[in-house]
C-alpha cells in the first residue's frame, strides 16, 4: 500500500487534515489539481479573508501554528447586526461569554502558507500538486486512485476535500441537495473613514447582506467587504464604475463607518448552497465544502469544515488504535453521525436568519423582531447564540 490515507484537495481543510493525521504517525498522500500551497509573497493577501472561530483556533493550536498565524490576524470583539429598515439591531460582545475575542479575521493564503511549512517538514506526507484525479477502483481491503498521467496509488481510505464541485464525490456517486441563492458575492479591501472598533459589522438589506469585517493587514485597507447581492441587483452593481460602486456601498451601509475608499480590485462569484446526502461511501469520506457549502453571511463555511477535520481524525485514530479498518462503513458512519446533525442545523439556522432579515412580509418581520428581542433579553439564550457563533459548544 502506497499510503494509509489519500486526501484529495490541498485547500485549508484538506491540508489541515493531512497535518493532523500525520502527527499521529499516519502516512498520507495529499494531492491537488492546482498548486494552492505554492504561494508567492505577493499572493498571501490576495485570496479570501475568513473569520476564524475559537474552535478552528484550537485546531491550529494543536498543529502548533496558531502563534505564527495570530500575528497576521485582526481580532473582533463584537458583532453588530442590523437591517436597513431600522428594526431591532443585535449586538454580541466577547465579554458576555467571558472571552477577550469572538474570533479573528485572516486571509486564506496566510493559513495555507503555515500549513505548507508543516507539510514540507513532515516525513509522513507526500504532496502531489498539479495532479488531476481520473478514476477510483474499490477493492476489498483498499482503494486505488488513478491520475490523468497514468500513475496509480493505493490506500485504505480516500478523503475528498476537493471543494464544492468535488470530483471525488461525483465519482463515488454521492448525491447532493443543492440550491442556488440567486445571489453573487462581491469582495474587496476597503479603507473606511471611521475606525472599525474591532467589530464585525453585518447589515441586511432587501437586496442581500453586507459584511464589513475588520482586517488591518491588507496594504492601506482596514476592512474586508463581503457584499452578497440578489442577481438582478448584482448585474446592476457589475456595470457600475468603481466610484459609483463605492457611492452605492456608502449609501447602503448608511455610512456607519463614514466615507469609504476602495483599496483592491472588486472580485465577484455566484453563491450556491450544497449538502451531500451522505458524508461517506465505500472507503471514501467527504470533508469541508465537498460535503457542504454555506452562504458566507455568517462566515462559518471554513469553521464547519475544520470541525469536520477534528471529528474525522478523532474517529480514524480511535478506530486505528482499536485495530479496526479505517476505511470500513462502520468507522465512517461514526464520523457522519458526529457531523451531519450539527452541520444541517447550522444550514437551517442560516436560512432562517437570511429569510428573517430579507423578507418584506410584515408577519415574518414581527416574528423575527419578537424572537430577537427575546434572545437579547434572555441572557442565557444570548450567551448560547454567541457561543455557537464563536465555536464554543
Ligand atoms: C466570499 C466568501 C467569504 C467567506 N467567508 C468565510 C468566513 O469568514 N469564515 C469561514 O469559515 N468561511 C468562509 N467562507 C467559506 C470558506 O471559504 C470555505 O468554506 C472554505 O474555504 C472551504 O475550504 P475547502 O478546503 O473545503 O475547499 P477549497 O478551499 O475550495 O479547496 C478545495 C481544493 O481542492 C482542489 N481540487 C478541486 N478539485 C480537485 C480534483 N478533481 N483533484 C484534485 N484537487 C482538486 C482545489 O484546487 C482546491 O485547492 C467564505 C466563502 C466565500 C465564498
């Protein structure tokens, strides 16, 4: 057998999993069709920015890279959620759950850079970038994976961390539930007139949610924008000049952070939601976006993927110590059991949140305001909501 486990997809989820497994002495092959781990200095801040919750931070502490990553983050201590109709705003403070921070904003590539160092230093990980998976062949005690160049490798288990359009999920014929939000997300680095005050600002408008996340590290900017826009409105935004785009944003955000300067290009992409009906099949398991993808409004997609990583590695290590087959359905069922309900609950909560804020139905708005007033007044319930968002369960 070439390696005990093959991980397909070397994004943050796949690379973190490979590092965690190798720490336990497991031989892992990590492959990617692109080169996400070969980063130039100038590309470090060019990709997505992400909000890391405390649970994801614990994983990076376990991998011993958090002390390095922390220097390249901006913390947020408060979340402020409001809507353009002037209904009850929501405020969540770290001090309400006796913490200094609720989470940290970081760029995706900063995490990949630190993981790459671990991967290069690990004798247990074989990294193959620019390697496209072409087929799988399941045998009684192993699974073989073949590549476009004709090479084959065998292992006991293949893990799909190959993102929302997962080839492995399709090859394993795992069905999904998908739905389009009919929205596009626009992301950019901004410099705002007013200080962000270490707050993650989230505004709901009838044309989609806007997040202004504190991030001081991109040159000249202090805010990372994630603006999700209904498709018709998105088309209008795409036709605006940069100056008009900024003006529109200032108006939409009610200048809560004052005047805005655009500091990077504006990038945009379609938003889809996906949930795999099963997280495993014979000798195959799915983690991260290949199993589920979420709307970026709550900034939970990567955090949930990293919780999959923690659960799957715990299940595999326990099975291995007990002498069980790590690729068996029995082992993989334990992983699915640990993750599917929490992930589906989070998906449903986000839908509720989105619907509740974007609706023009006065009854739904009334019910939402009532629920939020209750949540704000009931300190136990509020603490529960903050802990959930911060990844403390
Ligand atoms: C605008 C936006 C903002 C977001 N903000 C947040 C946030 O604040 N907090 C948060 O937690 N999440 C956030 N998310 C979600 C988060 O970005 C994703 O959930 C996370 O990056 C998924 O990681 P992944 O490793 O599973 O997949 P990916 O990052 O997509 O990595 C998949 C890897 O698999 C490789 N691959 C694909 N197909 C193949 C193949 N056939 N063979 C080999 N390799 C293959 C790809 O090259 C890629 O490197 C946001 C998402 C968006 C769109």
